[in-house]
C-alpha cells in the first residue's frame, strides 16, 4: 500500500482515543491549542466524535464538571498544562471520573512525578507519549511549521540558541521515526574545510539525532518493530545544501502556483467562478490529498498540467450522460464556460474551477512578468549551461537589460542577482553595486542579498579568492528526459538521493554518522534495539510505573493494520526550509526507485518567503519574536479557583468558535458537544447525517 504520513498520524490520534474504553462507553476529550492544531491537520471533528466522544473542550477554558465521564487529554507536555490537569482534580469534586493522558512528545520525568504525586495521581489511568508533534502536509512531506527556526540557526544575533535549537529539532525527528517505526542509519552533508558556522549545522544536527534516537531505542524495548522492509536511511541537511532551489522559478504546477499566486497557509486560494446566473462569484478553496485532481497534476510541468486538466474534464463530460452539451473543451475559456452549467455536480465543478483558475492566472503572470526571459537566465546560472548545452559567457550582458525592464518585478530582479552572485562565487563590490543600481533594489532587498553570507555563500569577491563551492550541477541524470528549456535545473537534493539509491554517493562528502553499514544491515530492520519499557504507560493508581504500555505500532502488523510492502524508506530533513521543487523530487524518486522517500523541513518555502527570511537574517534578537524570549506561559488563574459553594450556580461556559477549521470544514471545536443518545444510529448512514446536524457541522 502507498505510504501516507497523514493517515499514519491520524491513526495515532484515533487509536489513542479508541483505546480508552470507559464502563459507560462515553468520554470527554480535552486538548490544548498546539495539540488541536496537530489534530486538525490530519483529521476532522466528526472522526473524533465517532469514537464515543461526548464533548471536545479546550483545557484553558472554564469547563463544567462531567463527573460521570472519564476524560481523554491530548496535550503538549508543558509545565502549565500539567498544572491545568492537576487543577481538574485538586478540588472537592473532581471534574472527571478518571484521566487518560496522551502527550504529543516526551514528558519530562519531573513533570511526571509532579502528576503522580498530586491529587490527580489516584485518578490517572493512562499516561502515554504519542510522539506526534510534527505536521504531515502531504502523503510524503511533513513540516514543523516553525519559520523562526531559521533565525535561531542562522542569525548571528541568536547564536547562543543554536545548540538548543538543534537539540529541539532532533527531538522532533525522533518523533517522526517513532511514529513510523523506523530506526534508520543517518547520513549528512559534511564540509571538509568549513569556513562558516552554517557549514557545520548538518553534521551537528545529525549527531544530535543519532544520540537521541539511540536513547529512545534504549528505553523502548519494542523499538523498532519487526518489519520486512530494509532498514531506512535518514539524510540530514540544512538550507545551505542548495542555494539555487529557493530562488529559481519552477514551472511545475504546484511550485509555480506557490510562487506566483496569493496562496494562504500553503493550501488556501480565493478565486472567482462563474455562477449559474452568469455573474462572477468569489470562492475560497483548499487543496489537499483528498483532491484527486490536485494530486494528479501538481508535479506536472504547467503545460502538461493544463492538458491533463482539459483531458480529465472532457472525460468527465463524456462519461456524464446528463451533461447538456456534448462538445469538448479545447481551451481554458471553454472549460470556464462549461463549468458554469454544472451546478448539480458541485464537488467536481468546484475542483475543476479551482485548478482552472489557478492555471489560468499562472499563465497570465508568466507572460506579464516576462518569465520566459527571466527563466532562461536563471537556468543558465543554476546549471552552468545555456540552452545549447554550452558554458554561458553572456549572462552579465543579458542580465542588465532585464534588470532595467519595468515589467520584471522587483523580487524577480533580486532573485536574478542572487543567482548570478552564487554562480560567480561572489561579486566584486563595484560590480554588485552596479547591478543593484540597475535593479533599483531597496534597503530590505540589499540586506537580503548581503545575508546570503549567513549560509556560507561568498558575497564579496576579491582577485585572490579561491573557489569556495563547486560549480553548479550541469546535467540531469542520463536516464531522465529534458523536455523543457526552462526546467533543466535539478535540485541538489534529488541528485544526492538518486546517487545514494544507486550506491554511487560519495561517502566522504555525505558520510554516515556511524560506520558505513554492510549489506546485511540494510536488508531488514532490526527489531527491539533497546531495553526497558519507556515512553508509554498505563496505571490504575498514581503509584507504580506509568511507563509500561506498548506503543501503537507494536500492537499490529502495521500502522494501517495490514501488510507492509517491503519498500525501503529514505527520510530527508532540511533545516531552514524546503522548496516545492524538492517536494516534487521525493515523489519522482519514489516512483523511479521503488522507495518511500519522505521530505521534512522546518517549513515549506515559496521564493517570497525565502527572500523574507533572508532579509531578517540579522534582525536584532529582541525583534525576532522568539518563544525563548517570552515569559513562561502560566496556567490560567480561573482554572486554579476553587469550586463555588453548592448553593451557587457554576460560571457559565461561553460558546466557543472553531479553533482552526473554517465553518463547515469539520475541524476541532472548543466546547463541542455530542449527545450519548445518538449512539444507536452511529453506524448507519441516516444516523450519521442526523449526528452531523446535531453537532452543528453544517
């Protein structure tokens, strides 16, 4: 079966709730804001309510007591959260009959001791660590949703935070391995003679990951679980691996859309659609793994994506006998007109309309912003070859007219100068000043250009300088087609992983943390590498061990409950941000080599986001808004207040708005209630419809 990180993490949450089986069947679910975001990312409210959950509440809010129900807590292991849990039971009448605690990451032993020795101790029935504090964004990609990590790693003003940040990132990556049941060997990029702190980040992060992963294995005797797969490999990189990829215009559908369109949160887009009356209507849409139109075209070159959209649309029209017009669409305008007459096929109409609008706007901007001319220069600088396959000698001459052209956007002019600077391994100060003048760059753009040095890139060049980095990767692998002149660049990530899978990757430039594993070590995952119980627990009383239960992957054949195909997993993490061209690459490598290649990063970067990060690269620490510089969060005072006297009514709990999801999206809702009386109809279609309406999902 195909790997799907979203499904794996969703199952992790659902299994935790499902494992709690109170005597009266029903239970209360309590979350904090960070955990709610993690849950909303992979599942919907209705999926939680299906697990006999009567109410979903936020731990920070005033909550009415439900003393006949047991409570399931899905929480972050923070001190104030522990105080909030204790406050639920440190009162004359505890709020719940019992507590089942599930933490998204490792719980500090001191906090565990505080819990077990508190009034909540006798009520604890479960304490488990789920290790799910990361965000699957696609089937084969995940992020940490942490753009400030870049500042902590690269900003000189934050250099005292680097070691702590690397430790934190390593802990998140251990969570990924634990969730997937993988104990991989680790490789990283090693600079032989590092001249800048950024050039050591990959090695330091890789070593921290190895140390923490070994520690996790020692304290979890069932990790890793037996598996027919070859042992996985985990590559650890940072953004300095490939300075070209975040700057290039990529002309595949997803990457081009993320670059050119005002997409929010990486997945939301507002567009106009022609209604049945002929008037244009504004509509917000969200593309996801459930959108088969999106997943089928997102990695195609835009020209192929448009052809595929029209082909799929015409197939839909042909197969629909009720469609009133049998003529086929031959252009995007034809599709727009025909979609207006499809009100009875709302879902497909909306999907095709969304991607029609996105593709059409991308192509309009492609011409308007002179991206064909810009793209040719970008490809020459990033590959070291022109479109004729020769070393380019005319880049500077071609660059100046484009920098002077008002039709070329300011950000595109900055990106061109950056690419040219990287290609030339730095520029003389006078030459750079001339290019900046032609481009008309403002202060913020000039700062972004100068801050390339934070990645170990030479910005200022002198006559006696020796080369500081290898020349660009000039050619694609021989077994790959090169169909488009503007798409000749191959991300370094793809080339590295391709060579690794073929067994030709340089072990000096990309060493293993430990010795190079022999063939026997890579044929099957070792089982039970550690000793002791570790990280999961069940207890009826506060006394005794709270870390003895087996993790969810140890209970079944696989996370999905069925046979696991023996495809090796190759995991990749890029600290400082990953690009959509790199995301596309992992899918292409998976298909080419029969591997499950997974990409993770601190965030997914559009070129605009990357330029913004660079411009903030020397921001004073007090202006970075770092969590480390904020006062520790405290448990809300109202949670610590004693219960009112018996003759006084309790405070009213105000109605809450959805925490993350837009109306109708089925996201996690604060204070969202369900009635146990609907249990008799929960397994039939009509019952589900009644249940949805009762819960206010529509």
